[in-house]
C-alpha cells in the first residue's frame, strides 16, 4: 500500500511541475491576418515568461495550414527587408516578447481554407519547457503603419 501512495505522490509532483510550468507562459493578443485559401497568412501574439528560466518557442501548429514556420524579419540591405525561418525564439525570464508585423511572427503557409476577419481559430505553440500551449486567435486586419 505504501508503494502505491509513493507512486501517486511522485506522479503528482512530476505532473504538477509540468502543469505549473505551462501556466508560467502566458499568451496575449493572439491574432491572424486574413487570407484566402491557398494563400499565406501570419500569426501574431505576445508571450510572457513568468518562470525562473528562459524558455524557447520552437514551433507552432495550425490545422488549416500545410506548413507552419516561426519567422524573423531581418535587414537584407540598406532598403530591403527579408524574412527567414528560425529554429527557436528565446523567451527570457520576466520578459514579454512581441510577435508582430515586420518582426517576429509565425507564418501559416498554403491555407486549406479562407481565413476571414472576425473568425477565431485554435493554434498550438510548442515551447522547449512549457510544452504545448493552446491559444485562440481572432482574424483581424493588419494595423496601418
């Protein structure tokens, strides 16, 4: 009987740490740019790490995209900007990292359906330590720059 209690206590500690770690990563203001079927779109959001160690966004999942990539925008030359996929984005302790137009973002490539203004979609963000974090993102127009 003691063995069963010990196993239950150990399982509680392991799963409790995992779930508390997830709650330390907060996602706010998630939104998607409108796009037509077979076109590309992008996901934007703010991620805050309230934990005690740096975490990293590794990837994302969106069931209506053929491929999903975490991207950064960079300066190609004096007048030209480009974007490229990255393997991970560090989210330092007690910091909010903004994924926004013309900066860090998540590309949603070759959509299998129209993504229209006002609709809401579930997206999963995959972190090194927090694991899978599900968010709901609303589709809205790009802000005027």
